[in-house]
C-alpha cells in the first residue's frame, strides 16, 4: 500500500489509523470536519474536498460517526424515538459514508487491489440484535451496511480487484464511547487501528461487500 485517504482523521480511531499507516511508510491524506471543514452530511462539502484530490489511493477509510448527535442519546425504548434525532443518525452514519463512496470512487485504482472501508457496528446487525433499543443508531448502521454491500456489487464491474467492506472495530476506548463503556472491556484506539489494518490487509476481492469484525470474522447481517 502506497497511499491512503482517511475520512474522520481527527477522531479517536481515525487519528490512530493515520498514525499506524504513517508508521508503515504509507503516504496518508487525512480529512476531518474539525481540521479541514469536511462535512460528510453535505454533498457539496464532500464533492469539494474529494474533488480537490489527485491520483489514486490504495485505501479509502471512513472513520466518521456518532452515537449522540445534538445531545440526543441512543433510545432505550420506542417511546423515545424522535424524528429529528433519527434523521440526524441517518445523515451522519449512513448518508455521509455513502456520499464519500460516491465521490471517492474515481480515486480508487482500476488496475490493482484497492480498499474502501467504513466503520460500522455490530449493533447494526439485524441477525445479532437480541436486546432491542438504540433504534436510530442501529437502523443507520444497518442502512450503511446495505449501501456498502450494494456499492461493492457495482464497483466490482469497473474495479475488479477492489474491496468494499463494513467493519466493526470492537469496543474502543474513545470519546465516542466514553459514556457507554461501563464495565465492558475495551481496547485502545491504537490497538483497534492495528486490528483494522490487519483485517483490511488480509481481505480479498471475493470478500468485497462483506461485514467483518476486528478479528476478520464475518458479522451477521
């Protein structure tokens, strides 16, 4: 891998992935809302930032997302559903990565292996949902998984060596999860980054369109 693009590069996992890639000698372009003004929920912003990039990237990694948006915590029951909060979840966690995929496609090489990966979450698995709750976040991540799966089918027609996947990084100790960790075991962002890169490095085009965890195991849809 020679070049990588990381979207959400100022976040806990995103910044750790940037550091891990840099340590491996990869040329990294990192973009984020905090540092660069990239708003993945605004297509004009996505088009402008990605349109300004030149050349091919062997890896495009999307590390954006949020459990809480505008102070709206994940719902514990259907009674707590709010239309605005649900729309915000879809805008950031599903539509945002979809827009990045749309505008990053031209940056993926057609003549060699290339990877597009976005952070999903096991709670977005319909088959693995046994607890309920967190309805908006779960639904947004499930939508993201579908977008990546469908996108992989289309991308394979023009980029036969490309890999497009959803990744569950495990429980990672970042600001993103700080209020929800409780007693759950968590890994550091640096460890999560190494796990993610190991999984991405081992995937083949035959696995494009899949949903994988930090060990490389497939996650139920």
